[in-house]
C-alpha cells in the first residue's frame, strides 16, 4: 500500500523518501520536504555523450572532441540521423497525451505525477543510474498513463517497474527486481513488479527506444559550445539541471523533446550571458526552432528554476546544489528574460 505509515530504519536514505512520496500520493496537497541526507555518491557524472566519466576524464575527452565537429565524427551523416530523430519524436505512438490526467486518469493528479518523478530522481541517484535511464523511465510512465487508468496506490509500482525496464535497456549492470522492491520498503512483491513490467511493455508494444530530451540536448549543447574557446562543464551541468526540472511539470508534455532541449540551451546561454542574445543562426539551423518558437517553453522552465512551479519538489534542486555539480542550481541571473530575445530579427550568427 502506498499509504504506509512505517518505514524501517535503514542506511538507505532513499527509502525515507519513499515514505514521503507514498504519503504525498495519498495527501494531494502535501508538500515534499527533503531532510538532510547523504546522497548516493556520484563521483561519476554523465557527460553529453551519455558515458559515465569522472570530471577529470570528462575534461580530457572534451579537449579531444573540441577538435572535431559532429559532421566529422559521423562522416557526414549526422544531419540524416537528426532528421530521422526529429521525425521519430513526432510519431503518435511515441507521444503521451498532453491531457491524459483530465481525459484518462480518475485517481491520479498532476501533483502526484510530480511527486513520483521527484522521488525517481532520488532512486536514480541511489542506484547510480545514467540520466538516459531516468528520462526513458518517465517517458514510459507518461505513455502508460495516457492509455491506462490506474489507482493512485499503484502509481509508485508503475514508477519502479518503468525504471526497471529502462535500466535493462540502458545500464550495463541494472538493478534487480529485488532492488526495486527494497527501495519501496517491500510495499510491492516481486510478482507485482514483474506483472506491471509486462503490462507496461504490452502498452508500449515493446517500443522501448524513443528520442528523449537528452538525445537532442547532447547535440544542441555541443553546437552551442562552438561559441566558446573552451567547453564549459558548468554549462553542460546547468543544461542537465534545467532539463531534469522540465520532467517535473505535467505541462511540459505539450512540448516535443527537441523543443525542450532547445529551450534548455536558450535559457542556459541567457543565465551565463544575460546581456547577450541567447540564440543564433547556427542553433536555429540545427535545432529547427526560431527564438520566437521557444518562448512558452523557456518561460515555463524558467518558472521551474525560480520555484514558481513545482516549488515543493526539491530532489533535483538539492542534487544540483552540490559541489560535484558545480552548484549550478545556485547560479543567479535576471528574473525576467527580455522580450526582444524572442524576436526573430534579433537572432544573429555568432
């Protein structure tokens, strides 16, 4: 039962978050307060190539990669790859309903979804999962909820079962079914997780690979860094932070992954250089979006960063307010983005 009132004393602090999450599903208006806790060690961080690297190794790889652009590395077919990915992300079978909570769900709210995503971020840290695993997990959740009404008591089961599938697809050594039962304090049995896993796969028609925000963020952030003499680790981490914040908000489902990735790069550039136009002809060319196209999405992500939306969901903010993530969650910038930055004629080629 998600409404459990007792959690065993455990060295795994994420299980304490499990209780907070479970209670939040039952109490619609409750606010998630994240206590001081020792997070899973993330000596490795996921760079924009999706490979787990230490910060030192990441910088070394970047020094090599700055000598080449994507077209050289992919021998001229990178454009075709991203045309294919842009077309794939628009396919109806890969898109969740924008309003499934209103049209399909009777017992699940947008707040509950946000609480679940916030908790899964902690679970991903606990088990040191790659960012791609987290993004795929949440995409499975949204797609499943788009066609299958579910009781709120099974929402957490949907979350861990989705992460189990994504882990099997992305991780070299994925957590086991037992691990995911343990992280919920054995609220669910192994049989429950395996059954839900099968239901999710059937609902997805076994289409477990889809472009995510990270798929496009890697490309657009790399293009953005061509403006700078040296790639900035902080810029990459800030992009990861903003992209994860977008996962919290049910309202972001209306945007394609490529649009969110573009908006993340736009906002990251504004945060680092608030006096400089955040967009340019190169980014417009490769993303397919004009600055004006991004306005609604950029403003929504900015509101998430400022706590105007999802303010009670703190796992992502706490995660990126740490030294290992260069404290990018604490970076200050102007609260308002000048409207002229969204005017098409202001886009320049840097």
